[in-house]
C-alpha cells in the first residue's frame, strides 16, 4: 500500500512539474480583502431600533472624544470600532431594556477619514473616505486627472497606518513615512491590479504636473510638449513639432539645457539634426525643460541674442498634450 501511494505521488510530480515549467500552472494571487471602515470623530451615524420610538433615527455625530450619546443606554464608545462592532455593543446594552432588540446602524456621513489629493486633478483638496477606498476611486472623487497631469501618481502615508503594502513602496527608517509611485498609464489600464492600493486616512495623493520639452525656431509647430517618460529622443520631438520648416539650418541646431546649481545661463549643446536624420550620428535624448532651437538658414552664426529670444519665447508657447 505504501509503495503504491509513493508511486502515485511520484506520478503526480512527473505530470505537474513539466506543466509548471511551461507556464501551464500559473501562480494564483489571492485577492486582498478590503479593510473595514473604522469609525472616528466627525462621522455621523443613523441608528434604528425596531418598535422603539425613543431612539431617533436622525443622524448623530461622534464627538471629539470618540463617543456618541444614545437614548436609554447613555454614552457609548464608537471611535475605533467598525460598524458591526458598534452595532454589537449597542445591541448588548439595549438588551437590558428590550428583549431581542432589532438594531441597524448605518454611516450617513464620513468626517473622520480625510485624504488629501493634490496636484493635477480637477478638484484638488480634502476628500473623505466612505468605507474602503482604492486609489482610483479617490482620484475619481477628485474629478479625475487634468490635461496637465504627468505620468505618475505618488502616495504618502503616515507611520501610524503602517507601511504601504506594495513591493514598490519605500519606508523612511527615521520617520516611518511610507511612499510609493505608480505609472498612471499602468494604473488606468489595470495592467497590475496591485497598483490600485487601498487608501488609508490622512494619506496624501499627489499627481505632479507633466514636465515639458520645448521646440522653437524653424519648425512647423513650435511649442511645449509633455514628457511621458524622463526623456524623449530628438527625432520623436521633431515629429511632435511636425517636422522642420522650409528655411531651416538643422545642421546648426542647439539644445539649451539648464544645469542644476548653475548660474541660470543655459548650456548650449550643438546637435546636427541632418546627421541624426541620415543615421550618421546617434539620436539625442532631450530632458525635462530642454529647449530645442532650430535656427533659420541664412544666419551664419547663432548669436546670444537669438538664444535669449529662444528661451524667452517658451513662456508664451502653446502646450501640446
């Protein structure tokens, strides 16, 4: 009997192992249960006790001490309890006066779980969580993203709520503050559901403004163009600007770049667009706030005045999304 059991187990191993190697037995991620809403000061409850008119069904607020005053039973602790726990406590206290009380407790308004949503959303400010809220839900409560939104969203969490439960999160060992950054494209497309994390009270959600590169000079569509990543190639940027103008001096183009800690004077980086287009020179990576300046032909020397004008003109350019 033992031998036959051993052979059976060995046979199963022989069958399952190759399937696993070929990806036919994928690992299953168990869904994380939503955290239950925990009551706090400022929340409003509606209590109802069947066949009892002494307890009003009008909303009652939890006071700053975390308690609530209920007819017949007096003051009850509510803060720190879930709705189910508070209902159980209220039911237990009512049994002294009512046989088998039929009790219902509902949250009519949330005021104890603020979340700050900052940056490029339609309605930035403080949102109140109502029950368990995911990141996408809170962004939706804020009216969604503005056209100027950058490619990432950042969540910051206080130490008292513990570290953010995500492999991308970082916790400061000194303060205990936890932060995580997600790609908005990945979040919106639900490519990785783990990115749509649960939001805790006092979390700060920030959507930074998109960074830009600028194209000025002899191109068809001068302007500022949003970066979807940390950098963009020169050829991609020219494509966004709909190509070179008819009178360009592309061989004498310049990239104007502000260096960190510099005196404010941009560094001029010569780029020969003609060679890049012909494949005789590598493509050039533009960074945030770079200005690609394409001079007009007939101008033999790119003067400092022309450079200053190219920089100054960026403030009035159209921004393309």
